[in-house]
C-alpha cells in the first residue's frame, strides 16, 4: 500500500468532510428529545418489571418462609 504524503492526506480528508450532510438544528433537537423520551420509557418499563419480580418473590417467600 502506497503511503500518502501529508498534504494529499489533508486534501483528501477535507474533500471527504465536505461530502458530509450535517443535520439541521431542528433534526438534532428532535432526535435528542426522542432519545430522552425512549430512555424515560425504558426506565419506567424496567422499574415496573423490577416491581413485579420483587412482589412475586416476596409473595413466594412469604408462603414458604
């Protein structure tokens, strides 16, 4: 594999970066809000699962304990 000279490398990097389509401020905000909503829903789901498992175990242990 041929080594690229540093100047060519920087030019290639700049060329590739110019092809990137950056998200708009609105897209970033919307995506951020959606991530927080999904994180909150996931936290609630696992809290309910934990509560159910804990209640079930307490019921089983109170019968045999």
